[in-house]
């Protein structure tokens, strides 16, 4: 009986998955925090890209048209 209890205390089989879960959770929190902090810069980057593409199309003398539906 004592050997069985000692085996339960020493058993570390599920510990690896728990550690992986904690690390994955920490990475997810860091990514979300980075996105929140950089939100303004990301929006600005996409707005500038949209403006640049739009300016390039109008300089060519054509206006963008929607692609035909299949």
C-alpha cells in the first residue's frame, strides 16, 4: 500500500503537457498584448498600403473595377 502511494506522488507523466499548455498560454497572452500595443501602427500601415495601391491605379488612368462573379 505504501509503495502504491509513493508511486502516485512520484508520477510525473502528465507534467509535460501541463508545461506545454502554460507556455502556449503565455505566448498567446504576449501576442495579444503586442497587437493591442501596436494597434495604431498596424492600422496606419494598412491605410498607407491602401492609399499607395489606390494612387498607383489612378495614375495609370484606370479605376479599379470589381472582378466579375463566377
